[in-house]
């Protein structure tokens, strides 16, 4: 994974984002695991809670897993164009509707953020105070919720009408304009990784690792 | 030929109908303009004529919608899409959001029709060239200006090559040059036999483009006739419609006892 991230030029960004995403969960995992995991070797005690070696070991394992998951999801999102991904899925037989829902979902987040930004600016221009204390910021968020959600729903309705008028609901296969470049060594690498995954799972189940 | 015969339409959840007894027929190659005040039912008429109401948004339809003599009641929506294209006034919501370039966006419709790749590409290039936006082909649709997006949306409709096209304020966000290009493209399209129904506040666009104008008021057709006659009708103001600048200027000249024919050359140029 590190080699892939390095090759894509996103290693630093990937580590930073993964750490940021993992940190809030990591703190709670460490606290819960270290102090509540049953164990025989006590390192130190805080009040009624004992920090045990077994707890530290379990917390470390969980953190590594969390970080690995975060890294793999982050690497995927940073190096894969979601539209290219779903169009390739469609080329491999997935329904265009499923592909559209997948892309629309991914694309909805930045669109909502952008809409919220525009509405927030217009609310501020009309005197709404959104700066300062947490209370003031919360007060600024509440008037955004209605317009953002209603506007997004209206947009979805109009977009679905526009798509209907462009034969989106027509049954049958479409001839896609392009295919993802898929080199021989990439196919071999994918199969090798799948084989490695199966072998690792089998070894794990049989107790060899 | 697209025909609405005694059509009334009520939105789901509305107490009463928004359209009443609409009788309207578009012959092949005919360009018909629809004008009227806000809330007069123009956009609803567009939705009904394209089959989206009630096909997609529900509601109740009375009367019949026919395309080339065939009653379209109960037909699946994708059958409409090959026969009637529709463009709305807000281009942002008409971009699919699933394509990475303008070329792919324009090609989406032909692709959905299941056309061979070669034909999809040919239609896409032709549609972009017609509106003079070939240079936008590689641009990301989300990064376009409002006017550019509107041209891309119209190109997307042209690429579908529907026999009938319904446009709801197609030039709402366009500058004069963009409006001129769209006007030329629509004229060219009509020359190939496509029937066009254009809902528009800008009567200047309809003047000279449409052969016929329909005026809607409170969901009813109150005037239907040759464009020159309707646009010169003194009741247009009462129906909440601004006459085109040619007519207004002519009236202003007439009020000062000047010959309105003086402006013919100026407006023509």
C-alpha cells in the first residue's frame, strides 16, 4: 500500500488524512481497551481501573487494523475517479441505475457543502451572525438546514426528470464510449492479490498464522 | 406531429387543475412559441407535452396527448425520450452529474438510446459544433458558467435528435451571442423537420423565430395565431407579456407620428 501511495504521489496526504480519521476512534479504543480489558499483568492503576499488558496489546492490534482500513479506503478515494470507477463497473455488467446512484451519492457530498456555503453567505449578507462562540455557530447552522435539504430534494427531482428525458430509464445495454485501460500486468497483479487474500484467510482459519 | 387534445392537468396534492382544455398541435418542422405571465401554466404545459407529467411526477391528466397520431397514454417514459426532448430553464440540474467531461455529457443521451459508439460520437461532435462549443468538449461540466452549461444542455438535447423538442426558457442564462447561436441552431433543427415548442419570456427571441405563438393565461390558451399577429396584439400587456422591442419601438414612433416602417431596417440589421 505504501509503495502504491508513493507511486501515486499521495503518501504524505494519505497518512495525514488517515491519522485524522482514525484519531477520534483511536482515543476511545485505547481508553476502553487498556483499562477495561481483563488481564493478569497490571502496568499501572488509575482509581478502580487497571491498565494491563493484555489491554495494551489488544488496543495496539485494533489501532493497526483501523489504520490499515483507513489507509486502504483513503488510497482508493485519492487515486480513483469515482465516475471512472462506476462506468467501469457498468462495463462489467452492473446496472446503469446502480452506477448512477453510486456516483450521485459520492458527488452529493461536495454539492451539498457547496450549496450550504452559498446559502450561508446569503444568510450572513442578511445579518445572520455565524461567527464567535459555539452557540452563535450553532445558531448559524440551523437556518441552513431547511434550505439545503429542500433545495437538494428539488434538484434531485429536476435532475431525475432531465435524465428521464434523456432515455436513462430505457432498458437494455448501453455502448459506453470508453473503457478503463487495463494492462496485462495489472490483471495479473489483481489475481495475485485475490489469491493472496484467499490464502491468508485460509491460513488464518486453519490457525497457521 | 405532436398534439394535445382537450388536455387538463392537475398536480398531485393540488385542489384544482393547472391546465384547462388545451388544444395544441405542432406540425413537423413548426416552431411554436408559448408566452404568458408567471404561474400561467407554461412550464406545466412543457412537462405535459414531453410526457413527464404525469409520467414521472404523477398528478392527473385529462384529454389526450398524441405523437404522430399515436395516443401516448400509459406508454413508458423511455418511449417519449426518443420522440420528445425537453430542456428546462435551470441548466445546473440538467447536467447528469455522472460524467467527467462535456463530451461525455452530450453523449450520454445517445449512449442511453443504445446507439453504436460511432454514431454516438458523430452525433455528439455535430451537436457541439452546431452550438459552437467544440472547445468545451474536454471541460468538466461542473466547472462551466451558467451560459456555457445551458448551451451544453441544449447540445445534449440536439444529440438525441428527437422528432419534437420542448424548451422551457432555453436562453434564460445566455448572453446575446449565445442566444443568437441557440436561435440559429433551433431554426436549423426545425428545417430538418423537428417540431419545436418554446416557452420563453424573451419575446425578442420568439419574434422572427416562431411561425406561431400561443398565449397562456391562468392555464388556458387565450390566443393562438401567427407570430406577427399575436406579438402585435395590444392585449399582450394585459396577459403579462412584454411585446418584442420591434413592436414597442414601432408603437413609440407611432405615438410621435413617425412612420414605424423606419425601424424595419434597424431591427433587421
